[in-house]
C-alpha cells in the first residue's frame, strides 16, 4: 500500500462522568486520531496516549512528537505491504508503543478495506459478539461506589472492575461484594502498591475476585511473582506487559496467571495477537483491556476480543458509558447478555462524524 498522505488530529473529548484511578482523575480524555490515505482508501487509527503520563510514560504530546518527527517520515510515500512491514520500518524507534499502535491500526483498517474483510476476519477472530464488563473509577465513598455499580448492573453489565488505591481497597471491594454476592468482580490498582504495602490487600483473597490487576510497579515482574505466591486470587498484569517477550517471562516467572491485552500498550494489534497466541498455547486466560477509546479504538478492541483465547470479559463498555458525543457515526450498545456486537464491515467497520471530530480538535498535522 502506497502511503500517500497522513493526518494527525489531536482530540480532547469530555467524558460523561469523571474517571478516577490511583494515578489521577480526568474529566476529559485526549487521543490522536491517525488518518492514512492510500490508493483511494482511507484508514483510521487511534493513538491512546492521554494528556498526562499517569498510566504510562507516553502522553498525547510525546506521541505527537514521535509520530510527526519519526514514524510518519519513515512511511510517508513508501509502499508498506502489511503490519509486519510497518513494524520493521519503525524498529529503530525505541519504545513509544502507543504512537506506533495508532498508525498500525490505521494500516489494518486500510488492509481490511482493500481486501473487503473485517478486522475480525483479518485477525482470526471467531465470535460475532464478545462478553464485556465495565471499569468503575474510584468514587467518593464505598456507599457511592455500591450505588454506581448498581446502576451499571441495571444497564446489563455482568462483570465489574473497580479501581483501588492504598486506603481505598479492602473496604471498597468488600462493600461491593456484600451488596452483590454473585457478581463477577475484579480490582485494578494501576501500580499503586509495593510488595510491603500490598500486604494490606490480603483480605481481598477472601472476596472471590476474578483477579487483582497490576498491584505493583510496571517494571517489577519479580515482586509480582513474590506477591502471587501469597495470593490464591490470580494476579493479572496490565502495565508490565509491553511485548510477547514480557508476557512469556511473566508467565514463566509466575508473576501473574492472567494477562490484560491492550494493543496500544504493546505497540499494535499484531503484538496483541501474538500475546494472545502465546497465552492460548499455554492455557492462560487473557482479556481485552481498554483506554477509554473513541469508537475507532473501540472497534479495534472488539475485533481483538473476538479471538478464541479471550476467555474473560473485556473492559469494552458501550459508547454511552464514555461519551455523550463520539467521533464515529456508529455507536456501540450493550446487548442484554452483557455482550457487544463485533463490527462486520471491512476494516474497523466505522465511519467518522466529521462535525464531531472538528468540534473536539485541538491541533492537526497533515503530510
Ligand atoms: O488500567 O485498565 C486500566 C483506563 C485508562 C487507563 C488505564 C486503564 C483504564 C481503565 C478503563 O480501566 C477501561 C475502559 O473502560 O476503557
Ligand atoms: Mg489496568
């Protein structure tokens, strides 16, 4: 595919409600929309880096720089055969997986459109609808949290993840468990603990949780291994897993028993599928994480989650859980069985609401 032009659009979109994690509270989410034109077709990708380096070191600012000054020049005017070819062309750029993944997604969209195949088909996905859950941010109090969870259950979500941080962990999770004894429940600490402070999480082991996500630092597989030995509940890694190599080492070390896969965090959908394949071969359950994506990234997450090894419900909620106004014409809705349909149209299967994109645009760069 000859890469004829690329547009970067820096977006800032208001969330329907604030989202608070152990690393901060946001009311608006930023991302970079990547638009690539090739041979009469247009492909879209979403770079999921947000404004602040709270979840990862990448931000919309660093991604803009890496995209504009390094990734775009490496492919503009070039004939890029496929995602593997793209990855080879950006191998010399160290790190910055979210910046790379945004472009890789747009290339997958183009490849699908050219072949007349959905991203699900291209990636080898089997399901036409995928099980999903909702990720609930930190609330004012355990009482408010229980009410918030209750409202999502009323909407049909059958799996809930709550965010925790030191001092807001056992009481919150216990309150939700008491209120909903049979709920599929899991917690996410976003690296807020150390091996020492994580001792306070011991009572979580009696709450019948699906998993405990990323309690310790992102660069600390070894202490996750030590902590996993102390818990019956599976630990799940998110921030720590940036590649299929990290995934293999974490599993061999016993640092986790479940992996959260996010294409943005691992440099793209190809690496995400490779991690899925590794885990599937080893009988390790994976699930699709989320980064509060727009309809563009949400479509990609749904296609990814349709692969057979995604054994647990993903953090892929309906569009209205995030945005009153999204940038795609398509809006994703929750089915009564806590699933969302995987798009069927070629590529990502979404079209852009131009007026919405314009309304949320902070900056544009076109080459
Ligand atoms: O750790 O999974 C996370 C959102 C932004 C950054 C990190 C995380 C999250 C979520 C929300 O938990 C997942 C979603 O619904 O998109
Ligand atoms: Mg997480």
